[in-house]
């Protein structure tokens, strides 16, 4: 490690050297081999003045625009305040922002920026929380606010191992199965979930940029090998009075539609390629996908937990 990259992390199968800490991302021992990804920080005026073509405009206020430079580097830009440049060889990430904005950067890096790096490296990523036991895991997908993190927190309090928050990076094995990488182990929960599920028993950190708190689970003892992905679930909040229920495995066509809906990074549907769709199809063929329907209330959470594998 160099003085300007004092932090070494490991997540999503990548060794990462960073200029700043990434809360909730496991640290790694120093090794002699070069990291898979280096992350640096510079003031905005240090950015190279090269032509940038915007591929995808910002989807809404607070979302990034995606661009590409003439040299093949990819860029994520937040309203002219923060820019993240990913080198054409996908081995370096440089963050450009003023010093007072740096507190927001780890949240962006651990989420959408690393998701985009993995996409560029050919890894299939889904918007999901991942938890399970020492050998196999399940990925719970769903729209933002559907309750993925609350469900994951409740499962972890019940003894489950936690493998990744918000982003599931999936790889196919030679035998046609699928495994999911250990990722960010900071579970980000809304204040009501923290009050209801953690009850002040856990040390939480504020998450800048999001109205959430971070439950740091990097102290878990997790297996060295990525767990097998045993099942996919789509979390679907339903009208009041709906009894928690889990559907049978969905037909391939419907399962594939939900996998496409969950593709990560968000806002980037126009970047879907034939290769990525083939990865999704193989996943939907090999791993059963179920729909979870439930009334979004604390009273329905305990019976819902009983329906999921432990």
C-alpha cells in the first residue's frame, strides 16, 4: 500500500486499495500482489479536461449521469458536485470533489460506483440483500423501500449470516450453479427499523447522503468461499390484511422478468447487452425465484421470517 492509499479492503471478489475508509466493507491484510482496484481522491480542478460524452442523463435529482471519455474511461457525475472516473482498464477509480463533500463519497462508492465497476468487469449484479448460513445464501430483491434491509436485519438478529447489502454480485460455477460474493457488510436501515429491530443494542453509524443508519457486520465469521445461491425472492408489499405468503417457483419467463427488474446498477437499462441477458437467463433457469407477498407492518414480520429458509 502507498501513503495515499492507506486502506485495504476486500469485497465482491476484489482486493481494493483506497485513499479513504469504506465503512462496512471488510478490511484485508496487506499482500504483495497489486490490488484489483485502486481508489483515489482529488479536488475538482485536478480533473483532466477531456471531452465527455453523456450516455445516460441523470434519471432524477440526486441520481448520477453516466458518461464516457474519448480514452475509454467511464464517468459517474452527480450534479457537478461529485465525479467518479473509472479507468478504461477498470483497475482505477478516481473521485473528484471538494473536501466538504468527501463524507458522502463512501456511500456512493460502496453502492453504485462499485456496482458499475463490476458491471464493466462482466459480473452480474442484482439490487438485493443477501443472507443465509455458512454454505448457502438467498438473495431478496425488490424495489427501494420494499423492506429488504429490515427483513435482512431481522434474519441476522435471528442468527443468519449476512453477506451483502443492496448489491448482490453473482457468478456462475462450472457445474451450472451460482455463488454470490461477500460484499458490503454494512447493513443500512431506516430509523424506524433501527428502533424496532435493533432497539439500541447495536452500535450504529449515520450514513451520509441517505436517511439511514449503518449496522456494521464486518465482525462476523464468514466462510472463505462464496456461498451457493440457493434461491431468489422478490419482496412485494401488499394491501393491509394480506397474510405473509411465498409463491411456488415462478416459470422461467416471469422469473427472468423479475431478474431484469432487479439488475444493478440502476438507471442503466439501456446498457443491457446480449451477454448480460444470457447471464440472467442462466440464473433464472438454475435458481428458483419466489414472490413474497406481505403486509408491510411489524406485526407481519415474525410470520414472514418463518416462511424463509434458515
